[in-house]
C-alpha cells in the first residue's frame, strides 16, 4: 500500500508539472486542431479516390485522424515525454541520485509518464477530438462497453509507449548524447504507429510487418478497438505482450547499465 501511494503521488506530480504550462497547452490544442483539419481533408480526398482503403470508410478515416491528434502528445510520439528528462539526468550524472532513492527506477519513471500522459490527453487531446466529431462525420461507438475497452487499450498503449521510450533513453548510458536517438525515436513513432497513415492502408506484407511492431499498439490498435475493427481479446493480448516484453527488456538493460554508472566528466 505504501508503494502504491508513492507511485500515485509521483504520477500526480507528473500531472501537475505539465499542467503548469498553460500557454504551451493552448498552443498544442491549436496546433493539433489545425493539423487535424489538414489531415482530414487530405484523407477525404484520398478516400474519394480509394473508397474503403484499408477496410475503412470515410467516417472511420476521419475518426482515425482526430483520434491520432488526441493521442499525439499523450503517447509522446514525437518525443517530449519523460525520456527527455531521463536522458538529461544520465548525461549530467544526476541519475546516480535517482538510483539511491528507495524506489524502483523504472516504476518511478513509468508513474511520472502516466501522470504526464493523463494531462496531455485531457488538456491537449480532448478539445481537438471534440471539435472534429462536431464538424465531421465520425464512426464513434454508442455503447459504454466499447468505450471501456478503448480505455483499456489506451492504458496498455501508454505502457507500450513508455517501454519503447525507456529503452531508447537508457542508450544514453553508453552514448551520453541522446540527440540522434531522439530523432530516430521521433521518426519511428510517427510512421510506425499509424500517425502518418493507418497501418492497414499499407500494401500487404509491409503493412503486416508494421502492424506486428510495438508502435502499432499506440494508435492503430486503440483506433481499431474504438471503431469495432478488432476483437478486444486479440488487441489486449497484442498490447500486453509487447508491454511485458518491453518492460522486461528495459529492466535487463537498466541492470546492465547501472552496474557501471559513468558520470560524464568524472
């Protein structure tokens, strides 16, 4: 119970930290709304030429766009999550202080990231999504069960997202400078999650590979759960398997890295 309260407090701290940046949040809402409008009209033109591309009709394609805009910052697909702070602390050597805390390093950062993600979803994601559903035809479910399943898929996707970014961040123990890693993470996150284009719209073979990668658990899988294009059991199993694998890999890399902590400059 004490540990649960600790990590709940850490998550709350992560939420409050991002809630202080009101101007940045407002700018993010505006940016996501504008990009959503651009992508919606692009998708509508594409689906006019290729009806039912990837098995989606136009309403589903529009829903996919606005859901992606709502989850863009939530999943930190372009970076900017806790991995940025973690890499900075590794580079400066402050990570040594973190290792002395009476708390698990991985769970600490996971709790912080969940708090950040919750604020980004509520503060930056909801408004563009609501605007999109008000002005464009969408394919949203009307039953509470599907929305609850979407919530589960969202939570599992957040854990997968953290697992990916945590692994990338730990590379700073060896690389010291995380700029190149951050760029690679951004490109993979945007393209492989379905943010650029639904993964089922890619040609067979290539699309199958993309849908098997962990990034698919972030946007593609939650979208399919919400729109009834995936069975809940298979979607949850896919996400949970990747979450377990990534957290396990992160734990192993963390152990290997912290056996020999190198503080830059000494």
